[in-house]
DNA sequence: GGTAAAACTGCAACGTGTTTCTATTATGCC
DNA sequence: GGCATAATAGAAACACGTTGCAGTTTTACC
């Protein structure tokens, strides 16, 4: 089970290569938005990104790598935009609920995209460990910022307990997302579900 | 997204058909045990079950339906064997931890099988809703029995709170399972992770 | 036992992810 | 500028999930 990995932004030397990578991820997101996981077909991505199929595979060794990398890029952008203002809410529970509600709203707006990215994330095997790790770090960082609120400082070690709480919440979030994507939960139920979990954990 | 469904045991009239179904699921588990998700190839399942490919698809409309149905059957058996004795432990937390630890141990023994079933479960889309619902019910029932202990009676309504706790725990379990399958968590970490979540929730 | 319907077999074919290969183009170095 | 190397294009081929179909067998019913 070799760990193959996608070419990250930093790996790429030339501007042309970074641009190719960007075009590929853009095409991936566009196709995902239109038709979800099934619509993200490698030939279609290559064509829309104006890149040969072989090149696409050089940048992302599988469809799953591609989609998880797209998820990671998306998360980065969310992080940046979320980082501009302090998170509203007086208690950790309020702030976490705020962040989750906001994220959930964002996902609802593009249900096909969410379906594509979520299913790829859940289907990933160990060869995608690197890409998944990136996403995991981002998620943890986001939740930690919410838990700590104004006390948050970059790189500060969370306590054991905070870490555990953040982990459970992201687990619940992931499970809820999967349920929503497969039509087992409505958007409202996802939010309720998350609120309940936060309430149970942060009391 | 039509909801197609697998033929359940009860659907099948004749003994020959029930036997075909059993052979198919046996073949599925055997192949899964040997090589995981990728080794469960529809042609191979059909051949090993001594059934034509078309027949296999008549019983299970997709590979995912097939694997999730195999998971459901597995769960049923676990339920039955678990139902024979009261669950040890004086507190809900102890009993839940016991059940989870036991289940986790069981999964470790057949990592390839676990990988196959877990990935199918996570990849399932809404057409598999029926099969997934069955698994969900079994999981919920199991956790409720553990929460209630000796007070458990068949069909008793759990409280809102109990339900919420059980749901969060199964979410954490699922997420842990996915992490284990993809090599992000060791078996020990899965157990620890679950214990921590139980401790946070049942205090 | 005969017959219509349903189930099953065997096999070919299609779609999409993935691999492979050759020719062409871009890049870095002297 | 010229050359070695790497990157890319283009296209064919392979693998496996899935579908379709003609012929055969089993089942249900009278």
C-alpha cells in the first residue's frame, strides 16, 4: 500500500505548473458543483483544465487524491476567510456551534460539491493518508480556534481535554455530513445533531 | 436517485434462493477477508458463489449493496451472540466501553474484511438507504442495550438524551473505524479514542 | 403432466478509472 | 545557441463495475 501523493502547491517549481494545478482543481470543483462525484470524470477534468490525461495523473495519482486535494484547498480558503475576524460567542460551546453552523450553511449551498468531496474523503484509502492529514489538521485548528475564542494564539498547545472534545465534534460532523449527503439527514437535522453533541460535550 | 434494494432473506421464497443468497454473502466475506474491498470483484463473487453474474446483480444491485448487506448480516450475528448474556459493567459507561472494545477487537482480527465493509458503508449513496438503515438500527439497538444494562427491555423507548448519546458514540466509532482502516489510527488509539468519548459523554 | 412466468446461465458489450507508450515541447545548464 | 532532461500531449489499451440479451432451467399453477 504505497503512499503516493499529489503534487502540492509548494512542490511545483514553475508558474506554469502552479497554474496547471490551479486549473485542474478549478475544473474539478466546477464539475463537482454541476454533477457531484460521478460528474468528476478524469477525462472531463483533463479536458476542462486543458491538460492531457497523463498530466492530470502526474499531478494527482487518482480521482480520490484529486478530490481530497480539492477539499484541502477549499478548507484553506475557508480558514483564511474565517481567520479575519474573531469568532462570535461567549462560551466555547457558542463559538463552536457558530463555526459549525456557518460551515454547514456553506456546504448546503453547493450540495453536489459537498457530496463529491465528502464521498471522496470517506472512500479514501491509506494511499491518500498525506492529503487527508492536511485536511485533518485544518479541521482541528479550526475547532481549536473556536474553543479557545479570543484566548487563541497560533501554535498554542490545546489541553488533552480540549483536543478530545474537538476530535469528537469533528467525528460527529463528519458522520452528519455523510448522512446528509446520502439523504439520511436533512440540513436542519445536521445542525440540530451538531448542537446536541456540542451541548453534551461542553457542559 | 431511485432507491433500489437488495433481496433480503425474508424476500426469498424458495430454499434454493435463500441458499444462493447465503452463498453470495459467504463468497463476499471470503474474498473480503483475503484482499479487502478491491478483492471483492463482482465476477469473482459470482464465480465463487457458483452463480451467474446477472443473478448476482439480481440479488444485489451493486457492489456497495452487496457489501453493506454483508455488513448487516455480520451485525445480526454479532447481535445474537451478544444477546445471550447480560453485558458486564456497573455503569452505562463501563458497559458501552465493554461492547465497543469487544467489537473493535473483532474487527481487528479481520482487517481486510473490516476495510471492505467500512469503505462500502462510507461510500454508499442514497440508493443504499434501505440497507444502511438496517445497519443503523442494529447499531443503535446494541448501544441502547449497553446503556441500559439489566434495565433493558426489548422495544423500550430510550430517552431523548440516551438516543443522542448513542448517536454521538456511533458517530465517533464510525469515524474511528475509518481512521483505522486508512492507517491513521492504531487499534489501541481507536479504543482509547472511544473510551475518551464515552467518558466525556457519560459523566 | 403441461404450460406460462419467473429465475438463471453464459457471454458480449459499454463506461470510466487507470496505465502505458511514443512523439513533442518546455526547462535548465554550459 | 545547443544539448540533456523532464514535462506534456495524444491516444491506445486494460480492468472492473454494470448492463443487456438469447437461450435454458426452475417454479407455480391448473
